[in-house]
C-alpha cells in the first residue's frame, strides 16, 4: 500500500494524507463526544430519578398511612399507569416477611435489588431487568426511620429513554461530522490544488522550453519554489553556454588548422625538397592545437558537473615535488603555504593543469625561489559564494604592465629563448573562466611576476 502511495503524484499524496488524518480525527472526536454524552445522559437521568427518590424518602416519615398513600400518588402521574415504565417501590426490611408498598405501574410485580441490604444512607444506581423483561435504570437507598423501621426505597424507569436519547444524539452527531468531513475534504482538495499551482506553472514552463516556445522559465514563484525555478534557469543557461562554447571551439579549431593545411598544400604543390620537414612541423602544430581545444572542451564539460570537490594540498604538493625534480640542476626553492582543509570545487585534473602551468611558468623564469600561497576568501555582494585565491610568485625578471596583457594571449611568447608553445597562461585564463574564476598578473614582492588565480571553493 505504501509503495503504491509513494508512486502517486504529490497532489494525490497530500490529499489522501490530509483526508485520512481528518477522517481519523473526526471519528475519534465523534466517539469521544458520544461516550461523554452517554455518561452525561445517564447522570442526568439518575438526577431525575433522584428527585423522585428524595420525595419518597420524605414520605416515609409521614405517620398517617392514608397521608403516605396520597403523597406517594402525587409524586408523578406516570407512576399510576400500569407498566408505564416508571416504577417506585418501598420495602420495610426490619420485619419478616418484608412489607412492600409500590406504585400502581408495577401492577402486582416487584423490583429486584441492586445489592445486598446493609448500607444505610448510600444511594446506589445500576441496571436491572424489570416487568416484562425490560431493562430498567434504577436507583435505591436504604434508610433507618428509627421506631418507624428500616426501609429500602427504589425508583426505576425504562432504559429505553436513555437509549433513545443517545441514538438521536449519535445520529445528529454523525450527520454533523459527516458534513464537516466532506467540507474538510473539499477544502483540502482546493488547498492542495491552490498550493501546488506554482509547481504546475513550473512544469508548464519547462515543457514550453522543451517545445521551443520559450527560452527561460518566466513568472513569479513563492519563496519555496523560486530557488528551484532559478536553478532550472541556471541549468538551461549552463547548457546553452556549453553549446555555444562548443560551437566557438569548433570554429577556432577549424581556423587554427587552416594555416598549417595551407602551408602543407603549398609545399606539396611546389614539390619543395623540405616537404617532409614541413609536414612534421605543421603536423606538430596541428597536434598541439587539437590537443588544446580538446582539453578545453573536456574542461568545460567537467566544470558543469555538480558535486565535485578536490583537496588543494595533495595536488599542490605533488606538483611541487615534480618541479623540484625538474629544476634540480638549478637548486630552485619552492615555498608552499596553504590554508588547511582548502578544497577546489572542480576536477583534480583541471586544478593540476591550472596550478601546474603557473608553476611551470614561474619555474622557467625564477632565479632561486618560487612561492605559492593559497587561502579561502569570502565572496562579494553579487556572488556570495566563497572562492580560493592562489598566488604564485617568482624572483625572475618579471613583466611590465603592457607585457602582462600580452602574456595571456594564446600562443604569444615574449621570449623565444625559453622552451614552450606560448599556450600555458592562455590555457589557465580559459580554464579559470570556465569555472567562473580569473587570472591576474601583477608585480611580485620577490621582484618577479605574481600570478593571482581565483577559483570557486567548497
């Protein structure tokens, strides 16, 4: 049953749940009210019988028998009708055989006792079987009249009166609660429909985007649903950005391959003696270009993967060990200062490419020392999410302001004497921008270049 319920829509689950609990509460409340009413009716009926009992007790003290009979007859007229359902009986218990006086309604029959005689002054109540086998509600009291004797005074009436009143009340209660239940179920259905309307609007918005009728989910939503609509719009924007980036990368790759292919075609047409050398040279250029754009495409796909997090310390320490061995002949020193528990929100391979290219560049130009520091920083007003700041400093010759901008251009090499393709810093710029980060070049306190890398962090 629970499995079938969990497969239903949210509206059905809310409606069925509310209807079930409303019905259960109403049933329990109805049973409780019915039980309280039954107790109240019995107590009220006993009070009514108690009035007649007090009148009979008072009549016991009247000395004249004719006066007693007249007083007893005047208690209520229903006691004068045979088998009317209302009975009284006075039994003198201190003589043998007991003397019994009773209402005319008993018609030569007698009322049974509730308990054994012997508790003077106590008023007892309960159910007994009376004339004709009818159930009676009866109260009785034993009194001691001194010289006049000891008497057991009893008053009884048909329990059908109580049952009839209880039945009428229960029917009225059931009708009232049934009407209330229907009203609650109807109001619950309306509340569920009204409350879940923003979800239906959201569903229609997504369907409109899928059909090509809209580009984003528009409209105002409650604060509970608004974050979901925002996330869906951001996911749509991210997918659109990935597609646009893919188109751009394909165009860039085609443009980058056009020149090497033209060179090869010209050399082939001219039957140049250095054709094989040109082929190898241009093929290597094309290989680097293809690798570059494939890496950017993979990075763009990984950057949009949710739930990724990479510990910064192991990546940085691994890179430092690698570059220490690479520059072992120069005795280059790498100083590392990392904030504890720093985590990059992205792939480990991408963080390796980002930090690795900057360390590689710093290691090429540094004279004796490279310093890397990384720490968490608070977000700004527009983007409150935290981010990490990594600073890579070297004590090399550095760059002036005009050269710093040129250094991040793809394929731009400011010094042909050093090995490299000129793609390192541009790769860092492109990859950082994919993650919503940035790269900035500045003057280092060590005298060389400072690279400031900002990336999202956890």
